[in-house]
């Protein structure tokens, strides 16, 4: 009986429950979008790692985030080449510069030097082999397509970095980071653009992969256990990416502020859902009182309210899913870091449904000890 009554009440009193459905949808969108933005933005701090296919990264001991790497000696490569199960080793440089476009667009940039040979693993996800070969020509560079307006440049244009002329030979996608504009060059070109990189043969990182059946963890542990003061440290790609994300999230003011904003969004969403649904249930108190007068137990009323809350929650979340998907498409069009994961949707749904159930039952509690005749009046 409770199932039938719950559904019939929703259909008959749809005007009363419509604001609750809209509120649930709004809350779901608020939580999902904020969570997806949080994941997308913090993930941008590890793009150098996640957009590369290297299994392990070798860098300066104590490095907290991939973009904060410090120079290590080029001679460290010898230790890597001595490992028979390491199949590929390459260099990775991070520098900085002052950009001057031919049509304006002066700004500070990050110089990213990668191995320009085919089948290299640095930034392999965003720089395909055909485009990578263009960097073999000295003085050439790639920029992210989303940054070309900021840099006032397009393919074929020239610009200056630290007073040295550079030729833009292509646009890439997927390297729009938090720390500024990334300009990708070959190792040799990067050294000519940044005096700090060109002064020595030092590198920021060595990247390597292990043979198919090689003892990857054993190799890393062996490399991380040198005699004396360590000159370098080896991280797996997931470790370094996780470190970079945690650093931005917990150590930077922007990360903490975004966490705070996400929590506020969840609280606002929960509050809007609870208040709107409580008002809808409270407006139906005379109907529930009638059922009490007809002999329906409080347990039966609770089942009706729970089912109504479930239907309101599900319908609201469907509305929220549509708008969240639309937000994801808009973010994709404008290259906004937006990571719509299933875990975010499930978490938001759990919060919204829990609040909906609690709000409905809280609004119903006045029926528990009240006289139905009093409520009917």
C-alpha cells in the first residue's frame, strides 16, 4: 500500500514536490561541478607526469612537486644505464622565461625541454611522433592551443623567449597547467633559451622505463639506497603525480581555498535540499494525519516518506546529471580542467539522498506523538 500511496501522492501533489526536485537537482549540480573542477584543477599540477609514459622519474631528493624540480647531475644517467632491466632513459628539462610575441602577449612562461626523437616518453600523450620531429630543428617550439591567444601567436609565427627568437611549429592540446603557460621545445633548444639550463649539462629529471619482466620495484629500491649522501631519488609515475597533487591541494593557498569552497558548496547543497524537502513533507502533514486516523502505523508513514524522498532524490539527480553533463561539455569546449568521475557522481548522489531521507523523516516526526484529530484541524 505504501508504494502506491507514495507514488500517487507525488503525482497528485506534483506542484508541492516540484521545488524539492529542482532543489535536489541544483544541489547535485553544485556538488558534482565543484568536485569535478577540484579534481580537474588539482590534476593539472601533475600534467608533466600524467601526460608522459615514463614509469619512473629520477629527480632531486626532497622534491615536493614535479614543477618544483631542481637540477641533478647528468652523470646520474650512468647509474641508470648500469641497470640491465632499464630499457629506456631520457632527459627532461624545466626552465622559465619571459615571452614576447610579435603581436604583444608578454608573459612569464615555463620552458619544457623534451627528447625530440621518435618513441620518446616525455609528454608522449600530447606530443605525437610527427609533431615531435618538428622540434629537431633548432629554435622551434610547441604551445598549447588554449594559450595561443594569451601568447598572441599562431603556427608559423615567431616570438622571443628571454630575448632569443623562437619559431612556433605546432599546437598541442592537454598541457594547460596551473603554473602558467607551457612552451615545449627540444632539449637543445631549451638550453639556449634559459641560461640556467645551458650553463651546465644538468637535467631536471631523468625518465626511464623497465623491461617487461624486469623487477621494477627492486631496481627503484636499489637506486634509492646509495652509499653516502643521496644525489637523486626515484619515484614511480603515480607517486610523483600524487605528491604534486597533494602539494598543491594542501600546501598552496589556492588549494586550501578551493577545498573550502567545495565544502561550502556541499553544505549549501545539503541545506537547500533539506529545507525544500522538509517544506514539501510538512505541507503534506494533513494527508499523513488522515492516514494515521485511518489506522496506518507510524512505521507505514515512515516508509511512505522514505519512498517519496527516494523518488524526489532520483528525479532531482537525473535533472542534475543532465546539467552536469552539459557543464562537462562546455568545460571541454573551453578547455577548462573538469574531471567528471563516477566517484564524484556517486558521492554527490549519496549525500543528496541521505539528506533527502533525513529531511523527510525529520519533518514527519511531529506526527509521532501528535493527536491526528488536532493535526486535521
